[in-house]
């Protein structure tokens, strides 16, 4: 969600959402997620400025799609009732169980926590959006994170007038959902079939 209506999120509901996130599965039970609730309006504005700077850089990087991208609403940070920063904890390298050959399982585990929160928010009638347009080092500094911690998301949570009928980027004709059979193989990897075949 990118479009939020005014109003705070009930603290008891926020607690339930955080509890849902914290009960997500995690590889090796490392629980690598850390949540920072942004309650300072000045900090929220600084974070928004950082996101806007990256939005402009992303637009330039998109080349011919720059104008289309700039028409998209990519965040609701100033309108949402709650803003949370989500980070991977520091000292993650000490956790070997399940990460010896796949160290990115800390990120996968944290994504599970975010998904749990997303589903819980929807069950509570709230919208949630994941913002990832930011410079990692800038956010780390703004939020005074220790060395080794890594911000991966700014989560906008709040009341909405209505949920989108389709994913917003599909409604805006930015992209469409891939067919399931192009993502599911049997026994071996299958190369994409060219569109003109």
C-alpha cells in the first residue's frame, strides 16, 4: 500500500503486528530482525528526504522509463500512521547453523517476519507498504545502527480507504504478474521460452 488515510494505529494492534513478525520462522532460530519505531516527526522527514533522493536516482537509472517511474507513488511515509525501520542485526556472522553455505538466510528470515506482519496488518484491516529506496549507509547513520547492522526496509503501516484491486504496480501498468508456470519447473531448470517461439 502507498495510499493511507489519516489516523494513528492503535498501540495494541501495533503490538500484535510486531508479535506476528517476531514469531516468524528463522533459519537456525537466529531471529535476525530488528525493528525501530519512528516516532520523531523530524526523523521521519529526514528518512523521507533520503528516500526521495534515491527515488530520483532510481528514475535516472531507469533511462527511458524515467518519466513513467516518476508518476508512480512509491511510498506513503508522511501519511501512514506508523513507520518502522527493519534491519538485519549486527554480528550475524556468528550464526552458522543454516547459513554456512547460504549466509543470506538472515535476509530470508527477516523477509518472513515482514510477510507475517503484512498478513497480520491485512487481517487487522490495515495497509502496509515496503519501501526499499534508500542508501543503506545513510539510513544506518540516521538511525544510529551499530557496525554490521543493515537496514532493509521502511514499513509504512496505517489505515486505508480501500485496498487495491490488484497490486499497485500492475494497476499502474508498470508490470504484470508472471504466469505461474514460468516460475515452476520439474526436476530441472527450464530456460525461458522466447516470446516469438
